């Protein structure tokens, strides 16, 4: 259980309270520090899975904890961002992203209970959605213009792109699971994991 990929995943969870504390620090460098913490979490999200597969250290514990750590960091980040700018334009994509995660987590749990979970494959849309989502949140956390680039505006546009990709991937997932939801035992197609 205590291999490097799992330690990196646990590190991502430990970084969450650090991230929250930094977010509320009344100092100029707070957002910059938060952006670094989030970037480290995002990199370890990719790196722990890569190392687990490469070194043959995939474990049930890691398979359970990795998506939990990912979703916790994203949900906490979005909640803090919405709290700092409580507007419908910000709350709607955040609610879509968090709501999708809850929906798909519940669907996975139900499918496992009825023995219909089967093998799930990571789709390209899931990977792309995760990448866009992470970059969007990172830019929104940092929020200051950089090299003449309106970082906040780019992050805001990417957040909406991530919300659209989130809905798209949820529809793909639900369509693939639909036969099982109707009571059939076999799933048609492959299900997107992320």
C-alpha cells in the first residue's frame, strides 16, 4: 500500500487544507501560493497514475483513493473560487462540474452493487475534460495578468469549456450505462472513467 504512487495521492489530499489556509491568508502572495499548491496537486494527479502503471504498482487502495483525491481538490477549489466571486456566471459552471462528479460517482457505486460495473476505459474526452478543468482552475486561482495575457479571462472561458465537456462526458457515460439502468445485465460500449 505504501508505494510512491499512493504516497503522491495521499500528498494530494494533505495539500487540500494547506490550499484552503493559503487561500484565506491576507497577504499579497496568497493566490500565487495557492496556484503553486494546485499545480503540484494537478501534476501529482497525472504522475501517480503514470508511475503506478509503469512500475506495476496499481493497487485497489490507489484505484479508490486517486479519483477521490482528484475530485476533492477540484470541488474545494471551485467552492473557494465561487465564494470569492459569488455570481451566477461563476456558480453555474462550478455547480455543473461538481454535480456531474456526484452523479457519476453515484452511478458507479450503483453499477458496482448490481454487478454491472465491469471494465471501464478512460476515454479521450475524459482526459481532455480533466486537463481543461485543471488549467481553468489554476488560471482562475492565479488570476493576475501574465506577460500581457488576461489570465483570469482565459481561465473563465476554459471553465465554461470544462463544464461543457463535463456534461458531454456525463451523457456518454449515462448512454453507455443505460441498458444496465433499464435492468439489462450487459453494458453496451465502454464507459469513461475520469
